[in-house]
């Protein structure tokens, strides 16, 4: 569109359309222009008596601009119910891990808490990477069964 604020001549584009349809097209086009342009553009207010210019920021703003202005945002937090559920699940998981054998617990701790790869654990234990992967899946299945019982 050459001029972003120009409403097309719908009567010329759709000569067979009724006046009601043309009016709906005009209103719809104006709403689209409002959302595309008017919300995103800063405006200026001139006060000729005081010789001042006031910038009216756009109603829709970018995150970068708001951060530059030092705008503070509320940190998203879990609800009380979600927090309690999370704590209960962590306790169940911790109890289930404690019920594992020492070697199984060590493998889970190395993989999930110390962020070691299957390859690193395999080198430490002197077994193949595939064997470590199988053991981990077996232990996770065992953990799921223990948690269900808790």
C-alpha cells in the first residue's frame, strides 16, 4: 500500500457490492490500520504558548525500549499450590533415590546432578557407553516404581 493511512476505494474495487458490505470493508480496513500503525507510532504534542514539545510514546512498545527506560517487570512465580506440589515431588524423588543401591545412586547423581555424559561415566566405570545408558534407563524405571509406592 503506497500510503499506509489511505483507505482503498472499495466501491471501485467491488462495484457490485452493497453499501453495507462497502461500509464493513471500510471499518475493517481502518481497524487494521489502527492495529498496524497507530498503536506503534509515537506522537508529538506541541504547546505553542510555552514552546515545548511533548513526546507521547506509542501504546505498543518493544521490550528493548522498556528495558532501556529502566522499566521493572514482575517476575513470574509459581502459585502456592504449584510450589507445594513441586516440594512434595522433590521430597518423594529424594526419598526414592535414597532407597536405591549405592552404585545406582552414584550413577544417577553423576548423570543428573553432576551433569556428566554417558561417555564420561562409562570411562569412570570402565564399561561401554551403551551399558551405562541401559543401566540408567533401568534405574529410572526402578525409581518410578519406588515413587508410585510412596
